[in-house]
């Protein structure tokens, strides 16, 4: 990769911001939280947290049961985006500035950014961070808005970040969508 970009620094910033975001949302929504995701975009210029609540999910699923799984597995449909706003704005500036680098190997940068986000979520899940904060396990995803990312990659990430049962449900959703 033709860049001096410091992915270890980015990883540390994403982890810290993710912890802060989740704690802020936990204070607001408590045990109603059922899902957490980091989302980027195909242009690799953003990293944003999304949180869903059981009450929001249930409301949407009752309004339109046809899209029951979409409401569960698509972070763009979730309750809120936010928490650690200053930190995530700094992260977005950091990655978007790098994307503007004319010498950048964009594909390598994009792939490393996405893997970095998954690694952060995987570390937090392995440490039981989400469960320790709320006393229960959650659906945890890394998602890409408006993407042409192969479904196999999305499925692999979903399986890395969740129990086997949830990973399999997520795979079924993506395959049948």
C-alpha cells in the first residue's frame, strides 16, 4: 500500500470512539439496545456508529412484517446513529483526508479500513464489552452503505462478530434478500 497512513493509530481511535459511543447510548437507552454496528461507505471516507433498540425494531416489524429481517440486519434502518460524535468526526476526517491522497492504493486502503473496523468490533465482542455494558449479547455488525461489496465478505464479517446462530440467520438474510 503506497501510504504512510497509520492504521494502528486509526484502530485505537475507532476502538476508543466505539466504546464511548456505546456507553453514551447505553446511558440513554439501556437494556432496550439490541444491536450495534460500525458503518463505512464504498468510498472509504466514513466510519459511523449505529445502534438499534428492541422497541424500534419491534415497531418497524409490526408496521411491515414483510421486511422483518431487513429491519433487524440493515443498520440504515436502525434507531440512531450517534455517540462519540467528535471522535467519529475526527476519524472521518482522518480517513477522508487519506482518500484524497493522489498516491493512495485505494483498494488496499479500503480493504484495510474495513478489516480494521471488523477487528475492533471483534476485539470488543471477544472481551465481552457489549455484554458487560448491558448484561446481554447483541447483534454486532460491520456494514457498508450503498455497496457493491461481495455478500461473502459481509457474511464472513457477520459470522466473526456474532454467535453461530445469529451468524447463520444473517447469512440466510443476505442470501435470500
